[in-house]
C-alpha cells in the first residue's frame, strides 16, 4: 500500500481522530538529547506538526521557523505556542516541503517523522541543503526494518546507513547514526512501540 503524503493526505490526518494523539505537547526525546547542549541560533523544524519541538527550541533560545503542509497542524502549533507564552516567537509557515525553498539557511535544521510528497531520502537531501556552514542537521525518522508490512510504510522509512550514505564526507561530519526502539503510552493506556532512526551531522564551514 502506498500513500501520497500530499497536502490532502495530511489535512485529512490532522482533521481526523489521530490528531489529538499526534498533537502531544511532549518534544521528541532525541531532540532534547542531541541538541540540548548546542549554542542557540536559527532553527528550522521541517514538518513541525503540532509544534512541540519548535516550541521547545524557542524556549531554549533558538530563533525558530516551523514549517508544515497541514493548516490544522499549524493551528494546533499556534495555539500551543500561545498557551506556552510564546505567541509571536516562532514563525509558522504553511509549505509543501517537497517544493518550498526557504529564503535563508539555518544553524539547525531538524525533522521528526515528516513524510512529504517525495522520496524520503530525497527529502533528507533537500533539508540538508538548508543547513548553513557550521550548522547542524538532525533527522529523527521511522526505521525501516526491511521485512514484512511496516507502519509507517517503507516509502516513509529509512535506515541510519541509507541516510549517512547520502551525506558527502567532505562536507559533513556524522556525529550520531543510531537505530533504536522505545515504548510510548498511547490513548487509553495502550502501549505503542516506535522504531527510530536518528542521524545528527555537522556541516563544515
């Protein structure tokens, strides 16, 4: 089964029954672990969803842009930012990340499980080009196990090796390339197992 991952797909998701679960205000633990010690600068959260990671970055002093294709996701994000006392501190951008081009590069570009309407690895190539010299790329994605049916599907998944193989070693220094599994507690106390791939790399000057 394939998915379009276009604007209509994500609008349906963010207007549907999965939205409350996806709009958790808890930032991704990989972001906190990998970025917590970095000196704040400019940051882009590519596929920001309901904004948990963008808000966490802003609270740590980053000048943040959060971009997402789904209007409803950005509505969640704006409401959450206002509730956190950060209204006006984050630039929210409605954009199809498969075609959008930012006006500038960023000291940090990060993405958390975003799946635009293009190949997953091509998307990672694309956002890597938005990292300023001396900046950091952090990718948190769904791990592709390479067998059986998977959720999310294979076209929205990757491995650490498949991502790092795309990073030119004359340009990038890979700091983290990990695959891990963690358990979340979902609605009604139901446990959910999440297979993650995490790649952090620094861009040379």
